[in-house]
C-alpha cells in the first residue's frame, strides 16, 4: 500500500503517528502533504516517509489517499488533485468532518472509490473507534480502510446518514470522557489525594470500567449491580449524581453537539 495523507493537523498528525507506530500496517511508502512543510519536518528522516507541499504529487505516488484537512479547505484540495486521481487506481478516504461522500464525488472523476472515515484522536495510541461508510466503488475497497483503521483501534461500518451522530459519540466523545475523568480527579482531590494520585486513580478506574464491559460483553447496569450493596456508599453516590442530573446532562450535551454539527 502506498499511502498519502493530505493535511497533517491534529487528526492527520495522530493518524501519521498511528501508522508509523503500528507494525500491522504494511505500507510501501507514506507521503505527507502539508502547506507548511516545517510542521512535518520531524518526519523527514523516517524510512519510507516523504514530505511535500504538492498535493497532486502526493496523489500521483500513492494508491490510498487520506484527506485530513479542515472542512473549509476541502474544495481547494479536491480541485488540486482531481486531474491526477485515477478511478482504476486510487481509493480516496476522507476524515473531514461534515462533508458527505456525494459532495466529494462531484469533484472527482466518475467511479472513484470514496470512503468516509471518522476516527478520533485516540488513533495515535491505537485505540480509535473509527466509523466507516462508502460509495458503491468504495465498498469494493473497504478492506483498505479496515486494514489501516483496525490496526489503529476498531472500526464499524455504518450508514452515512448516521455519520454525524457517530462523530458526536466517538470524536467529540473523547472530550466528554476527558471531562468526566477530570471531574472524578477533582473529587478525589477534595477527598484528600494529591492531584497526580487523584488523576491516576480516576484514569485507571475508567480504564477498568471499559475493560469490564468489553471483556465480559455485559451491560453497564450489570456491572454496576456487582458494586452496589443495599444502603451502601455506591448506590448513595449514584443516586445523588442522578438527582443532580448526571445522565440527563450528558445526554443533553450529546444532543446539543449533534444539533451544532448538523448546523455546521
């Protein structure tokens, strides 16, 4: 696989780190295209990696192209590569928020494989939840996306109509979980722990909770039942959190984010 990544901002940079750090992805070359070449100079001397500010050149030397630019830059990028995209060769993957497959198809040669991918920044530590959808031609090449993104976490194939909601749950969701961990840490500090110890306690508890659900293939309430005892401290704390609107606030936040991304 010859991979080109156009746009090496926060998400693009995370994808690069993931690809370079994961032996499961067998690539012949990795070309990074960025307007400000100095922003990617740290990758300059890595074997099989080339740097360029010429998007068309990056596409010519690849068969898999990952578009990781800002939404307002996408049209210009597509315009810069459309004349060198070969439908018989290239697979175009987009991680651009809010841009549909149809809008990308209209600016590329007919029959081009287009796959829309929505990872999150945990991709740099191989723990991304990446949602995928594709046009008909893209479905024939979906294994390219699965090979890359399964090595960097997990993938799930969804209808494109659900992609905005998936963005809120998986991409924005990273920030939501960070805030929950921070709140737990703050509570631990108030209970007497130093800040660094408080964060370690909160972080490992969060990791443990996720692992229990994943390994046991169980429902959260089933695992909660294992912790709560009649009249105990856990149920008292849970009930107080619910009285203060914890679940309601989280759900409202998800819906608010969804309304905003739909508006954008």
